[in-house]
């Protein structure tokens, strides 16, 4: 009984253990996954989003695309930054050297998941950290392998999880990731949408110890 009460106490007082930075941190993303990652890592932050054009040249090397998009998102804040740290990110799925974007509808989601079925693909998440003194960009790549997905599994997942806001039409933490992914080479969190190990490494200099 005492241990259980202690666990409740720790949960209720989680904010006391959050990391403090020397500048306010702004997460420029509506992604609930990125918000969850940052919260679980212990960061205090606010969320502000400015709609951004997410198109890119078909001639651009695929590994440059997520950093390009993340930097474009950060540039929208360039004239608004005072003493904050702006954190932007973008994730792309790459198959056969081509970027697979978010599905446009149910049919497109089925097409994407069939394309990923029984194969290994790459997930690249690019990040931009911007202050009024500097702009830092970096990216991380993880390789993900899926088993052969049945038509039923694909249909069930799309109906249940509505993955229309996800690159490649899937979330690694969702049903299809749980039952379909056979191996991950690299960071799970990069696939989820934010390479938190690299984010932490680049924010560490702002930590108040």
C-alpha cells in the first residue's frame, strides 16, 4: 500500500523533476508523438505552430528533404524569435530511393502499407534548432523491416487508427508497428518522429544544472 501511494505521489509531482533550460523552449509541431517524446524526456516547453509549405524539389536528395522541411518551419519564426529556442522537425519514409509522404485517403494508405509490406525501408527525421544567435540542423536515419502484412491487418489498422497524418501511413507505436515490425536498426524515437538522443545532445548546453 505504501509503495502504491509513493508511485502516485511521484506521478503527481512529475513537474518537479523536469529539466530547466536557460531559454524558453518552443516545440513548433502539432504532432502528439513529438510532444509525448519531449514530455517523457523531461523537457518543459510550449507549443506554437505556423503553417508552412511542405513541398520540396523532386531533384533534392532524399536524405536532405527532412532537414530542408524542418529548417523551413523554423524560418517562419525567424523574425519572431526573442530569447526562445525553436524546435522544428520533419519525418520522411524512404522506399526505393523515393520519399513516401502522408496518405491522401484510405486507398492511398492501403497502397503505402502494401509497398512497405515484407520489406525494409528507411525513416529519416530532420531537426532544426533556432535561436536569435544560431541555427543548428541535423538528421537521423533508422531502418525498419516489416513482415508480410495481410489485407485484413492493413484494413483493420487503417479503420482503427486513421493514419492519415503519418508519413508512410503508419505509426511505429500503433497496432501495425506492434504486430508488423520485425526489426529496427537505429532509434525507435527517430521513427516515432524525433531523435531525442540528438535533440538532448544539442540542448544540453542550455541545461541549468
